[in-house]
C-alpha cells in the first residue's frame, strides 16, 4: 500500500533540505525561501512540475518504481533514503548490488560543481549515468542507450560509430583495454554476473572481441592521454582523472587539458559554445 501522506511529507522535507548550489543551480537574487522550488526538482527528476506537485499535495497517482528512482536521484537521496521512498510508494526496494544505477549524493555533488569541465559518472561496465554539458559536447549524449548497448565496451565492438572520434592507432590499445578490464570484472563478480553476461554477448557478436578474449590478457592500463577527433575543433588531447565510489562501483571521470596547449584553447571554445560555466566557488 502507498503511504500517500508519508510520501508527500518526505518529499517536501527532502526538497526543503536541498539548496540550489547543492545541485549545480544558481541561487539568484529573488529566492525568498530556503530549499529548491518544485519546478527545479521536477526538472532534476525529468518529469512535469504538475506531476511532482500532485505527489507533494497527496493528490498524485502511485508513482512507478522508475518514477521513484528518478525522484530519488533528482533529490540526491542516499540509498537508504531511496529505499525508504520506494516503501512509502508501496514498492519493494531492490537488492543492494554493485550494479546499482543510483548515484551517491557525494559523487553527484562533485559532478554538479564541474559545470565548466567535461566529466561523467559511469558504472563498472562503462554505462554512462550522468554527464556535464561539456562532456556531451565532446563525447555526445551517451546516457540514452538501452540494454547491453548502454556499455561503451559493448558498443565499441558492435557499433562502428562508437570509434569514429578515436585515432586508428589508439583503437587497438583501447580494444585490449576493454577486454582486459571486462575479464577482471568477470573474475571479480562471478559467472552469473552482468559482466559475465556481457562477455558472453560479445563473444557471440564480435570476432575481434573473441580473438582478444582468448589471449587472456590482464592489467592493460588506459593511455596516458585520451585523444579524440572532435567534428568542430579537431584533435583534443585530454588527461583523465578518476574518482571512485567503492560502495556502488561508480567512477567519476574528469577530463582536463594542460593550460596553454592547443587542446586547452579548444576546450575553452567548446565551453563557450555550449554555455558551460563554472559555479562560483
């Protein structure tokens, strides 16, 4: 059973506890009350303001599991708070696994502070959960894929378009990197894991993957410099810094260019073009 009153109260309290700067929004001079506005929360949750408002006013229908998860992510809830919200909506929380798509509030807050930087949060299978606008400008929007195609490793071996921005000489190393990383993940998670299922799919669909998989190579590291050929600004040479969430096995990838280089100037131009700006710190 859905606890309509409890759900509404919990949503109101969590919304009031969030400040605009907590989610990467400007505070503005005309804000009269603490906390986020309903329209701001609804935008973060990718739903209509009317739908969210009805939930807070105890007039909304029972939200689906997908809707509750979207609200939990938009309100930057912890896993415990997300599970509580699911129970209030009359749903059973899922088992806790390393493959959860729920971004921890701490990792989300770091990403929200990187408005002028290409950065993204990915799962251990290379599934993009969130991107900054500048990351979208560089890599395209990679959050909308479904099924196994959510994984960059799967797309790398099954969709030629996934490689179009990478130099041919770098593609060989990246192929070995993807296979090596997936092999280690299968050993870590076990034969019944999503990682093992992804490996089986790739063995069926990619001869290149099968050849590399048979070599049983382990420990292939990423290139020191990520090189991308952008359609508007040309070659970008970026360094990648990684921040990992050990509880949910998510990684925050932050791409930077050395100041004074041609790539840094190109990033600056792309940021201006996309409207990506830094929050005041």
